[in-house]
C-alpha cells in the first residue's frame, strides 16, 4: 500500500525507471516488481524507461504533450500539433508532432503516436515557450511563429518563391485565417533567419506577413 501511495504522488507526471527504482530500493528484485505492476494495470509502459499510471491506479495521467517532451529529448511540441493548440488550424490533430536535435523518429505507444522531426542547432533553440497545461504540467512548445516556420523548414520539397505561393500554403492548404496571420510577430521571425534552414522561404514568409 505504501508503494501505491508513493506512486500516487506522481499523478500527472511521466514516471521514469529511475524514479521507480528509487521507490523500490528496499526490494530485492525491483525489476520483477515493475513487471508485476505493469501486469496488474498499476503502470503502463509507454516506451523503454517511461511509464504512466495504469487504469487500476485511478489517478490523473500526464498530457500527451508532456509525454512527448519526455519520450525523446531534447525536443518540443511543434508543427501541426502546436498550430492546432494555438488555434491556427481547424483540424484536430491525432498525432503529437515535435521537433528535435536528434534523429527523426516515430513512436507508436499505448498513449498514442508521437513523431519527431530533426532540425539543426542553433535554429532549434529559437521561439520555444514553456506552456502551463495544469499546475503540475508544464511543457516545451513552439510559439505560433516558430511552429509555422518549423512546418515550412521541415516539409520536404517545399520551397517558397512568391507571396502567392505563401498565401496558398497558409490560407488554402493549412486554412489559417488572415486575422491570425496578421497577429504573427514577423519581426521575431526575422531574428532567426541568419541561422535558419530554407532562408529564402522564410524571407518570403516575412514579406508576405508584412503585406497582409
């Protein structure tokens, strides 16, 4: 019972293997106990070394955005997932998309599907915000401007050459409303250009945003 109460203290948080081993330090075979907790539905193994509360523990689970931060690091939530969160695109997103300095990867887990797309430093480090989902859950997420730039930078074969092409991408393909685009901070984006991939495409993006 004491063990279950100790695990309850991690409500709304991913539970790492290191945390569990610390909680089980008095057990002779802690790894066997972890396997037993999974079989009992007390814990769910999301990915190697990362667990969440199981259905039989009956406590709040971490949001998928927070899990995304923990499954592969460094990373932050971006692309369509962030654009949807900020209300820029109308579609509900069923995959949690992030960017990372690591190799691109996709994880299919009991908690959902998580994708990670590689982008280089120092561009990676720009435009990241800490977003409070609950009092216990703070996640790293792209600001709307960075999420949009990340979408352009990481889309294979996409090279923007004209304002018309930018408007077609933003308003027709992504269905972002003009008013939302007008509120974007194009001056902030301009500070990232020198270190960004696809500099010419982002230059055209800035020019277009100024004209709206």
